[in-house]
C-alpha cells in the first residue's frame, strides 16, 4: 500500500497535469479491483489539480447558463416582434376611433382598453425578463472573473501547458458570453451612436477580461481598448500597452477580443525613443495613438498607418496638476460620438480642469471650456456625447462619477453615479462610442463597464421612428 501511494505521489509530481493526467490518477486508484480508498495527499508544492477541476466544472456550468440565456434572447426577439405588431394595430384602431368617435360604442372602447392593458402587462413582463438577464450576465461575469484570476495565478506558478487547456475552455465561455451580451445589447439597446439621451444613469459591475498580455500585475500603468473610429478591416481590433511607471514606450495590437485574451498580438510597435510618452490617458482613434509627451511638453500623435509622429504644444497647459493617485497625467485624451477631446489644467484656471475640442485634421484646439472642478481632486475623466464626466475615488472599492460638464450648454453640474472598481489602482479610464462601454486598465487587468443612459421618450421615437411608441 505504501508503495502504491508513493508511486501515486511520484506520478503526481512528475506528470504533466492535463485533463488526461487527472483521470488516469482516478483510474489507477480503482483499476486493480483492490478496494483501496486511501487518498494520495500531494505535497502543497505540486500542481493544485483540485482547483483546476473546480474551474473546469465551472466553465461547463457557465457555458450551459450562457446557452440558456441565448435561448431566452431568441424568445424575447419573437415576443418583441409580436408586441410591436400588436401595438401598431392598436394605434391604427385608436386613430380610426378618434376620427369617427360616434361609430364606436362602449363595448368597442372597452375591448380596446383591455387590449392595451394586455400589451402593458406583456411589456412589464418583458422588462422584468430583461432585468433578469442583465443580473444573470453580471453574476456570470463575476464567476468568470474569479476563475480567470485563479487561472492567471496557476499559470504563473505552475506548468503553463496544463493550465492552457482549461484557459481555452474559459476563453470559449467568455466569447460565448460576449456574443450573448452583444445580442442582448442589439435587441434592447439599438442606440449605439445615438446621443438622444440626457446622460449616464448607471454603470455596470466591472467586467474583468484578465491580467494583461505580459501576465504581470506589476505593470500597473497602461491602457487597453478599441479604436474609437476604426479604419476598415480593423473594426474588431484591440490594443494594449503596459508599463511599470507612467510612461508609454510600446503598444500591441490584436485582431479581435479572442486574440487579446490569447495574448496573440499581430503587431508590436516600439515607440521611437525621442517620442516616448508620459501618462496613461492615451487613446487610439483612426489607427492613430494620441498621447502626452514631455519634450516638447504637449500633445503627440502617432499614425500607425504611416508611422508618422506629430506634436502640438498648448502654451497655457501646466505640468503642475495631475490626477489623484496618478503621477504625470497632465493631458487626458478622450473620444466620443462627436470627436476628439483633451483635458488639462492651467495656472490661469488655478488647476481647474480645462476641456478642449481637438480639430482632427489640423491637430489643433478648436474650442475650450473651463470647468469648476479642481483637477487634483479628480481621479480620471471621459467624454460621452459632448459631455465631460469626472470621476473621483470614494473608498477602497468605489468610484463616483461626481461631475458632468455639457459643452452644448457650457454648464457643469454635480451628480453621483457610483460604480465598483475591481482592484484598487487605475490610471486609464475611457469611453468608447463604438460599443458605448467604459474601458479601465486596473492594476494590470483588462476591465470594462456597460453604461445605461437616460433615453427620453422623444429620443426613443427618434431612434426607432416606429408608430409603436406613440402609446407611451
Ligand atoms: C472507486 O472505488 C470506490 C470504492 O468502491 C468507489 O466508491 C468510487 O466511486 C470508485 N471511483 C471511481 C472513479 O470509479
Ligand atoms: C493617418 O494616415 C492616413 C494615411 O495617410 C490618413 O488617411 C489618416 O487620415 C491619418 N490619420 C490621422 C488621424 O492623422
Ligand atoms: C431622466 O430624464 C428625465 C427627463 O429629462 C428626468 O426627468 C429624469 O429625472 C431622468 N432620470 C434620471 C435617473 O436621471
């Protein structure tokens, strides 16, 4: 018996712990017909198979739940079509009644009222289902996050090959969930690109992709995301850059989300040393990176189509006012539905945040607004539909969108939209108008957030132009 145990322990410490390795261990225990039920206690330094098994099982379970949600989505789509038809029919009916009220008796009217009540009930039901799905997505995301984190840790500490198989399953599940969420978004929020809303009302829980491409949580400075105005054939491209200080020296491009997660870049650009960047509030737009440089202190751009650099100095901009907990963040670039923006502070503004619209063809400042928020009290900022949103830290796990400034009215106001951070520090937060999501580079992790907007009735009618909505 001792011999067998020793053999198992030896086997466990020398085997490549893939799936096959695990199952052959089970078979070996029962294979002899000998009713031996001893457990082989593996020294703690060997590979933690149990963890991997738990993760594998969770992957299968999550995958089933994603499938279930996909099924529901199809059901919603069918129902939505049916409701829309019904509402259109009712609208026509009501119009007829309005034109010729005498031709209808009370029974007629009651009948229509009942039908309207039915549609109302169906809409309520649908709304509840949508909420339900969103909650399911959130909890699936959290589960995946935990598992992916465990995988990252396992991969760093143990034989990478054995973790890779499980990681592949997770990537599959993550992609299924992405696809499911994308369809959910398409069905229930067909408003990408629309600004017919009065602003953000809610931010989702953090959606964590995984640790950066270099599997190094020491790379606390950096960024990731998508091009906000992609060139043809690069619509699904992602980019990532990470470093151990607030500098930018290189950047990697991935053809799509899957390759980002698999850490398969198709391009890796090293910046020319005289064009190294500072701060981490850079963005990619039109295949061009916009970032801050120190010499000359100002704005820089690198067009990856031509590999041409350009710079601009903003004489008033000061290098005295950075963001909270974030060194050397003097210029923060942002892109939204209306174009390219940059924020900074000046001595003239006494450190208050100044917002400027950049004219893309000339790379010059088109217009400037001075806000009332003191930049060192801001943790980060981003733009949505010509509105600046400033974020500050509340506590160890909470951020708050506390201020917004509308360039259309030239007015700022204090608001409060709290949201959760995944890990403590971050230096890069940006909105992307192509998917209406917020992207954060959080202690080396790829994190993003869904946003909810306050779509007004008029806005919805404008967006869909369906008679169906006249009811509301
Ligand atoms: C091994 O044998 C034990 C005792 O008969 C049984 O309870 C267990 O289910 C068996 N395990 C496998 C993997 O066949
Ligand atoms: C980048 O270069 C391409 C090719 O010359 C040009 O079409 C594009 O407008 C440039 N983009 C920016 C943002 O300068
Ligand atoms: C949404 O907008 C409407 C109309 O502008 C406003 O009355 C309402 O308070 C807003 N809701 C939220 C949650 O901000």
